C-alpha cells in the first residue's frame, strides 16, 4: 500500500532554441548551462531559476554575467532582502554612495532599504549568483557615484518604466554564457 503524500507536481520543461525553461509552478531541476538565458545591451546576460509564468514567486534566484562596464540595472533600494555572491571574476559594488570591489567568493548581504548597484569590472566577465524576496517596492535613486558608471536615474522614482526609459534595445533570449568555459574572450 502506497502511503506517500504527493503535494506538488514536477514542472513541465520546454526546449527552446536558447535552452530549457520551466513552464509552470511545479518543482524542477535544471542545469544553469542548459537553461534559457536573456541579454540586454549594457546589462549583461542572466538566467532566472523560476518559470516566467510562476504565480507563487516568493524568492527570485539566478545568475547574472556582467562584462566589464555593464551594470545589473539602475541604482536602487528594495523593500525586500537580497544577496549577491561573486562566482567568477570581479565587479564594483556601489552601495550607499560608496564603491567596493568584489572578487570571487565575496558575498554582499543587502538588507531591505540598502541602495546599491553592481558594475562589471576587470578584464573578463563577472558571474554573480543573485537572490531576493519578490514583491514590495523599489526606489530608483539618483547618486553621483552610480552616475559615473551610467547606473543612476536623474530623479527619484518607483516606476521601473521611468527608471529605464533611456534603455536601448530589447531583452533577448540567448544561450548560456556561463560557466566560464563557454565565455569568449574580448
């Protein structure tokens, strides 16, 4: 007699030209080198370890690969906690108006309300494992240090469309640029 309890189904996995992608709220196991990634000019390439249509998002997690000079977005502070672990390379953390160089295995613990942005630096791409709580608010903030790296808004806003109004290009699905053995040298 089967006495096991089955509470959650395994997610359906789709095969796309760019890689594998979970299609629903179920559990799944995927390899970061095999999943679908996304890219945007001057913002690097990233993957998200969740289905695009997932309804029950509590935590977001993924890997972001930043070539030198690219940023993870605009300088901002979120109402949820985040964490950033440098897997490879190095990047510049702008946090509360200060610059900090992060190298392989450095971890940035970002408590709610901490203004921050990350900028690729060095001579090769930087890979970051990123995670954070979903929901809440995001404040995009002007900051002279972040502005030197092209990563700050001119005026405070909570509207992502306003913060990224100057963004050029579209988010495009792509193949994995990580792990490092798949990187092309500049």
